[in-house]
C-alpha cells in the first residue's frame, strides 16, 4: 500500500457563486456548491510524505543513535576490560618483580652453599691425613705387640733359634744344666784332693815313711775313702743346686713370657684401636667429601632453580606486556566503534536533512500545480 492511498481528496462547500482561483470539479447547486480543493489535497499528500520522511529519517537517526549507544556501551565494557587487564598486567609486573627478588635470594643461597662446600675441602684433607697417620701408627704399634707376643711364644717354647733379647735369654736359660754343675763340682773336689795327696806324699817322704809299709797303705785308704765321700757329696749338692737354678730360671722365663704376652696383647689392642680410630677419621673425611659433593649438587640445583625463576620472570613480564598491549588494542577498538557510530549518526542526520529538503521542495511545487494534483486525484 502506497503513501498516496492514505491521502483522501479535500472537498469544500459554499453557498456563493464566488470560487477561489484554481478550483475545479464544481458540483451541486446554488447555495450548496461542492468542489475539490486541490491545493489542500496536495498539501495533505505533501504532509503524508513529510510524515513518512520524518519517520524514515527519525528511524535512521534513532538507529544511528542506538549504534552510538551500543558503541558507547561497548567502549564502557572495553574500558572495564582495559581496567582489569591493566590490573592484571600490574599484578604480573609485581609478580615478576617478586620473582626477581626470589632469584636474588636463591642465587645468594647458592653462593653460600658453594662457599660452605669449598670450606670443607681443607678439613676433609687434614682429617684424612690425620686418619692415615693414626692408622699407620696403630699398624706399627700392632706390629710391636705382635713382636712381644712372638718373644713370649719363643720363651715358652724355648725356641733356641729365636733372635734378639729373647734368643739371648733362652740361650742363658739353656746353659743352666745340672750335669754341668755336677761335673764342675767333681772337678773342683778332685783338684783339691789331688793337691792334698801331693802334699801328703811330700810330708811322708820327708818323714821317712816307706811307701810299701802298712802305715802308708792305710793312709791312702783313708784318703780314697774321704775323696769318694767328698766327691759324692759335692756332686749331689751340685746337682741339687743346678736343678734349683734351672727351675728358678724356667719359672722366671715363664713370668717373663707372661709379662711379654700381656704387654704384647695390650699393645696389639691399643694398636687395633688406633687403626680403628684412624680408619674412622678417614671415613669421616670421605663423608665430608661426600657432603661436599652433595652441597655442590645442591648449589647447582639452586642455580638451576634461579634459571627457572628467571624464565618465569621473563614470562611474567611478557604476559604483562601482552596484557598492556591487549588493553591498548581494546581501547583503540572502542574508540573506533565510537568514531564509526558518530559517523553513522552524522551521516543519518545529513541524509535526513537532504531528504527533508528534497521532499519539501518537491511537494511545494506539487502543491502549487493544480493540473498535476488533478491528474493524481482525478
């Protein structure tokens, strides 16, 4: 349905023969004339078109204003997003700064751990040296104890092939022989009696006693009896003395062997303890070295952690930059939307103004042209 379908012709009535200019289509009778007012009808048509133009122009302007409002709302939303993104960017930057502090702390801790590990080296070296020296001293002392024990065993076994002081002691002990005491005593008695016999022979000879007389024979019998008695007694006493000396020497040797064994056992025990202590020190030095290696490993791990924190810091700064860049892009987009909406509103207003001008001009001409109105409305 067109706009002209809504426009009805305007009729006027008059009881006079007088008619205005431009009146056509007169009908009726005197006192009741009726005719079409083409100018008024043209004005109604122009008004209808003007109203339609107004509605169209106002619709375009309203749509453009709605676009402006939508653009303003989008800009406001974008500004909210920008605010949040800037806030997150600030938080990311603060996190990055905090990570920087953590990196510094971790690097400092790594340096301290590394220094501690380095400081352990002299202690480990010195402790290892002391441990080795003590172990060597304990080993030597254990050897001395074994020598004591060996001497004790030689004395207890009367090992005539033993060397050193133990060999000399055994040789002296073995020299104490009762038979040798008996032989020495018999030799001494016989030597003494021989001297007596020689003196007696000289005395009898000076006295003129005949060697073949009974007196001489009797004296020699008594001499022989006394010699035999003295010799037997001397041998018996000498054997007893030899046995006593031998038993005393053996008992003394047993005591010496016991003392040597006790001393040697104590020295061996002390030497073993020193070896154990020295070995413990060496083990402690090895433990310190192992701890040093662990500390170096921990320092390396801390350095690696600092590197990871550095990467995280770089990511945080990157994220902050991306957020800031995104906020800027959103701001630019929002501004673009507002500019485009404003341009659309201005264009709609310009179009409406041009349309008003054209419609007003056209229908003004139409209103003044009776023939054209008559052609349109019959």
